[in-house]
């Protein structure tokens, strides 16, 4: 039995295909199949039902895959031990970031991180939350930066900061006469929303009303975006309002800042965390990511270090 064979077994169990598993492991399909067959012969059990499409896994195979995942995670700890003893940090880290965070952190983060940790290859992808959860469980990424809590089994959450949500109005909206706004100031028939699948969209719907979809049906046209910046531009050009994360306003000019309003208490916020799978062990590299992200976050938003494993702040209901 070899570590490579266990990696192949886990890959087939994950992707339900010998071809896809071979591609992910960067080997040919015959090589991967032969190694799994050798392992099955050595153990005297069948791990996979090759007659099913997609590939099925036997009851014994399920148990062995679970143990293989534990063994592979323990092997990864050897590299982690080496990292803790070295003066330089190196390796590869695969990070996913949701689209409502990426534009406001990544441009500065990538350059800064490379300067601080030149021996680390940081691979970053923008992904929506549902895609991230699948990628974490399939070991396609190491960690992700997204809105929490997720309340998902097998996922660890490390809260980093809480970010206020703010309202952004067109110039002729009556709410701009107020210093702080309330739920009554949100015109549900004129609000611009993100597409379904974005966690910020769900938070906005929670903040506003379950009637927002019904009221928007009366609009002459409907548009939903996957990009927060597009929503802001829709307000500028087509009037109405939208809800933005506060970091989206950091580069606003004076004219746009004049059209931003914070909410009365209880102020709505979203919790942003870095999350990993339950088997994750690259803690040294993870800490470098956390430290680098927090450099770009105002002190008032940051979660205190001692609370990162336990703090959970729910978005306030407006």
C-alpha cells in the first residue's frame, strides 16, 4: 500500500470517474486504474463498482476512503512540521474568494502577499459559495474567503471581520435627506439585486422584505447582476438604490459618498471568514493569508484574534 495509491482512491471516490480522477492526479487513466487494482488485490476487497455510471463505491470502499483521507491529512502534517521549523514560508496555497469581496481585497492582497512571501505560489479563484463548498470537499482548494456562518458539517470557520452593509441611492431619492436610514426608506420596487446564488443577495432579501420579488414584478424591466459594481452603476444611470458592503465604498469620490447612507441600529453587518475543510493542516500558510487579508481591513471591523474560532455575528434584521 502506498500514499499514491490512497491519493488515487480518494480521487476516484471524489470524482466518480477514473478518467476525471486521472486528470486531477496528472497521470494516465491506465496508470491510475492499475494502481487501484493492485491495492484492491493486496487488500482482498473491491473498492469500486465499475459497472455503475458514475462509478459506484462499495461499503468497504467507503470505510477505506474515509481512512485514506485521514492518512493523507496526517502525511500533510509532515510538511507543516517542516514549515514551522523553517525561517521562510513556501509551498502552494489555493484560495477561493466570493465575488462580493474579491474586487476590494484582491488587487492589493496579491501584490502585498507576493512581496511578503515570495516562496509561496498563491492561486486565487473567484467562486460563489455553493461552488466553494464543493471545491473544499473535493480538495480542489485549500481555503476560501466568504460570508458566514455556513453551518456545514466538515467545514471549519475562522471569522476575520464584520462588515456593515450600506444603502446607495440615486440622486433624487428622498431617503438622502436623512443622515441614517431605516427599513422604511428602502424602496423595494426600485432596488437592484445580485443574481441568485450570491450570499449577499440573500442577506439583502433578509434585510428588506420577503415582498421584494413581488413588488419588482411591476417594474418595466428586470435586471439582476453578478457584480456589485454593476449594481452601483445601474443606480447611477437608472435611478433607484442598492445595498453594498462597506468595502465597496472605499474608493468612492465625494459625489458617490454623498449618496451612501448607513442604517440605524441595529446595523446590518455580514461576517467574513476564512474557511477550510475539516482535514486541513496547512496552518502556517493559512496564518499568512489571514495576516495579509487583515492588513487591508479597518481596525474597527476586525474580529479579535482570540475570538476567531468562536465568534458568530448574525446579520441584523432591519
